[in-house]
């Protein structure tokens, strides 16, 4: 259990003080009964003849106050809730070649615009994650249904260094199958243990998740994208490749050098088809939206924090009412 306002737990310190006041008042009543015990009116007024019943209303009052004071801290409990959802991992190429201007204004901006349009069209049942890669994979945003967070992650992307398409695909694949997606994206200095090789399944059979690769297809680092695509195929995950750039190519100035860069459609198409996915061009937004039609959300159980302030407040009020009812019934007054 966690608390939004944990400092309000200090109000619980008032309860022992109230208990002390009650104990002192009971001792004074006992002294009054001992002094004037022969007078029946005194016994009736002090409740001495009621035995343990005279403490019951006060007990309910203390329990009610405890619930109300505890509710002031706005506690949150983790509950398991069923949800129907799917997962889309957007894998962005942020290599230097994505600064080329054969797409207006650049390949990078065109890829971001296509991805943004795709995100805005998705229902809340789709969780979207973002992975950016250059010469090594870099997880940017864990899968979430918060579109604002996804769009913010996309807007932060900018061209970087070399290209490792396989590394970006590998991180996306690991994130999809991680038990805790957020934990999978955090740094750890522990030596990674080799994962058991999964039993291959027919390509495209893991329908609740897909990988969308936005790249110009130029790869100059390991691992081999086709090897990673084969691993995705064996786990049933489709890869949809979105080509960003022109097949004719363009010259790009990098650190004073002129580099020729062009769209490698052959690699992107082969990567997609290997997983029973498809290849599209980033200029065709309608084809990009058709990716969602192949996504089949599944029923999952997720642990989510739920604020229980209202529940505790209602319980506290109910206990106070019960205590007041007993007091009126037995004493004809409130305690």
C-alpha cells in the first residue's frame, strides 16, 4: 500500500491522546460511583450498571476516527484488473542518415509525423511503446496507453550516430515479452542470464502485439536484422517495416564529408515478410493505419494502484453512526 499524502498519517497520533482522555474520564466516573454508589441515580447517570456495554459506543467511535484519519493520507492499494489490450512497439531509426532531405523536411521528421498520426488513431486498448536505435538499441518509452507520453517520446527523437536495426528490433521484442516492461528497460549491473530458447510457433500467430519499424533500412552494425526477425518469427510476432527515404538516394553532409544514402527497401521488405508482416512506404498514411487491423487485443490482468480514500471515509462514517446508535439506544445520548 502507498500513500499520496503520507504526512497526514501524523493525525493518527491524536487517537492515543483521545484514548487517554477517555481512560481519565472513566476513572473519574468510577470514583464518583465509589463515593456516591448508594444512590441509584448516580449509577444510572454514569452508566456503571451497564458493564462492558458502556465502552462499545466509544470503541466504534475510535474505529471510525481511525478510518477517517487514515483516509486523509489518500492510501492506494494495488489491485488486479482485467483489461483487453494490445501492444504496438514503434522502433525508430535515429541514425545520421535519417537527417537526409529526400523526404520533406527530413527522413526523421517524416517518420515522426507518420508515427504521430498512427498514435492518435489508436484506441485506449492499445499500449504503445517507443524504441530508438542508432549504433545500439535504446529504449525510450515503455508500452503505455498514455498517448501524451508516447507523443512526447516521439518528439524528443533526433538523428544520432550509426545504424543497428537488429539491436532496435531485439529490444522491442524483449520488451513485448518482459513480465514487467518497465523493469526490462531499467539499467542493471547484474550479469544477464541466458534466456531459454522459446519453442517456435507459426509466424504471425502472436496477434496481441506487433513491431512497427520506421527506418531507411541502412544497417552497419550487429546483430543482423534478419536474425532478429527470425527470432520474432519463431515467437509469432509480426514486424511491419515502414520505409523512410527514396530508393534513388541523396547526398548527406556529415562532419565535412559527403555521404550517399538511399532507402534499402530490399532489407526492410525481407525483414517484414520473414515474420508474416508487410512493408509499407511512410508516404502512405492509409497503409500505416491498416497495421492496426491485424492487431487482435487480448484479455490480460494487470496490477494497478487504486485510491481507496472514499472507501475508508465511508467505513469511518458508518462506524461513527453505529457507535452513535448504540449510545442513543443504551444511554439516550451521544458519548
